[in-house]
């Protein structure tokens, strides 16, 4: 983006990500990515959970 800024997602909704199963969490991230990427014309480089929840499990 202009002036060297990166764009990251904040998620699709403000669900508590620590309560979502891995498939649902991924589906919501992909949905946000698929909508925002064409609108911005730029690659999204990060994610910050809207719920500020951290997941302790291994999400590969």
C-alpha cells in the first residue's frame, strides 16, 4: 500500500476465536481475505483477532 504500509485483517466478526473450532476459524479468516483482497488490490499480511482472544492450541 502507499507509503509502505501493510494491511492486516481484523477478522470477519468479533467471535471469541478461542471458542471456535479450527475449521470455523479458518473459514472466517478466508472469508475476510477473499472480500478484502480484491477491494484493496493488495495482499493482506496479518490477522489480529477481534475478540483479543489467544488460542493455545496448535493451528497448522
